[in-house]
């Protein structure tokens, strides 16, 4: 990861690895530039989309056929996290929603991401998938929602627990 960037995005001089603030970082070799690639985690917004006693899960393009997860997307510049998560819900499944609460914040080290998960109550209209990103959806009774390993699965687990529900956790290998 650290060696991915070879040149400075500001002045195009080469980057070099240096220890800054106790960690190895890529820094610009340009004398007057000073650019440092901090490699901070990228914020990802996630929504537990629900209405009545049902939760809506989605399957993104390229996932195995038995995988369903939360609506997620990158936090864009110029929007609040709450605005961003509602934008993603609208884009991916075509529903308007309202944020009910923050479920939690979860580290996803493998992807260098930080997942910010919200409880989103969605309206009763028909679901329209963004077919550029999503191939399928699944509606599951809240009582029957099973969780899965990973940050979004932990968010689902915490959300269920807040309603007094503890269900089986799926393995990624299970068909
Ligand atoms: Zn530079």
C-alpha cells in the first residue's frame, strides 16, 4: 500500500518513504513541497435499511451469489454523513429514507476504511436497483436476519442487539 504512489500529486517529484510521527509515510522529495501521503482510512457510509419489521439487504456486482449486505458507499465531499448515507440508499435501492440513529463506527483494516453505520427507516415505495452497482436485493424479517463477519455484519449485529435480538452469524463460506 505504502509503495503504491511513486510521484507527488502536487509537484510530480518522486516520493520517498520516511518515518514521520512514528510511522512510515511516503513524502515528496521536492525541496519546497512537503507533501505527505498520510494514508488515512477512507470513510464508508453504511445503512441498515428497514421498514415495518423487515430489513432490505443488497448484493453488489461481482459478489458471490449467496452474499447480501448493507447498502454502503463512499462519503462524498460537501455532504454530512447523514446526507451521504441517505443519498446512497436512494441511489442503490431507489428509496427515500430518514436516519433514525447512528449504529456504530467500525474499522475495516483490510481495506483501510472506516465504516460509519446508520439505522435508516425507508419509505414504502417499490425498490428500484441501480443496475450499474447492484444485482439483487433481499427482504428479510428483522427477527430472521442473520449477521456476518466484517464491519457491516458487526453493525447489523449491534443493531439487532439494540432490539434484543441475537441471531446466528453466517460464515462467508456457507452456501
Ligand atoms: Zn511535491
